[in-house]
C-alpha cells in the first residue's frame, strides 16, 4: 500500500519568451538558473505562502497576488481538492529581467503541488494553472514563458483556452548567448506600450519569417534560420 506524499520540491528553469519572430507563441528554457518551490500538504483547502527567499524576497505573501500562490490556488480549486498547500518559494531569477521569473515561480508551484495529488495531473492542465498565476504579474494570459519553463527546450504554443505545445528541434550547432543588462522592466509595463494594430504587410512578413525559422529548425537549414531572423 503506497503512502501519501506530504511534501515535494520542484525546480523550474528561466525562459526567454518571444523568441525571435515568435512573439507570444515561441519561447525557450534557460536551465542555468531558475526558481524552486517546496509544497507541503495542509488540511485546510487553501494556499498559504510560508516564505520567500533568494534574489527576490519582497514579494506578496497573499496567494492571489503572487504568481506561485495563484497558480497553486488554481490547481487546488479546479481539481476540487479537499486539502491545500503551504509554499516555500526560493527565487533564483531576478524580477523584470526578461527571463521569466514570474512564470518560473508559477510552474515550480504547480509541479510541486501536483506531486502531492493522489492522481496524475496532465501537463496541459498544469500549463493552464500556471497561466493563471502568470496573469497576476503580466496582466494578461500568455504562455511564451510558461510553456518552455514547463516543457523545456524551444517550444511553440498554439492557442490559449485550449493550448497545444510542440517542442521544436534545435540544430546541433546552434547556441544561445544571453546578454543581460542591469535594468528592470516589468512585463505589464512593457506590453502596455505595444501598438494594438499591425500593418498587413508587417503581418505577412512576420508569418513568412516564423514559417522560415521553424522550417529551418526542422531541416537544420542554418542559412534559412539566419534569413528568417532579419
């Protein structure tokens, strides 16, 4: 007879959203750093954030205002669990760094909490729960950071209400070089300055470049990948 697990710890890697020509649909994970969340079962069907430590510690302890807390709440409520979770969050990603810090916390939380559920939870469900947590920080639901942090690698995500995630092969010789300026720019603020409309000619050019980039990844066509990034 198996014994119910009472606590679990999960690590979620950093990520780069909006990779190249894939705005809001293409992202990649960065395993060099990430967030870690320890979840412990509690009798009450609610979520409590016990502590926040690491490179960022002054985040809200109220679950509804915290990406990890909100993601765990979404999981607890939508699965109808008779118990709740206590979270200990260890931040390894600076906020406003463009490396998916809010997304990583949400992903680590749902993965750790799911390990304490008595039945398997599909990864697509975890994605949706984490999306609700990410919305706390960004002001809208999007998956460009959530999906790569959860699935790993370079991923394409199609859809929001019913998301489909596809891992994209990366040619062996391709490397990612990150240059991180010492500045902070919140996702919500960055998205607020974007135009609401795009010229038809720009949409066509964008579609061609995205298709070329993906085709180049699948066929290891480096010249095509290069041209698609111009």
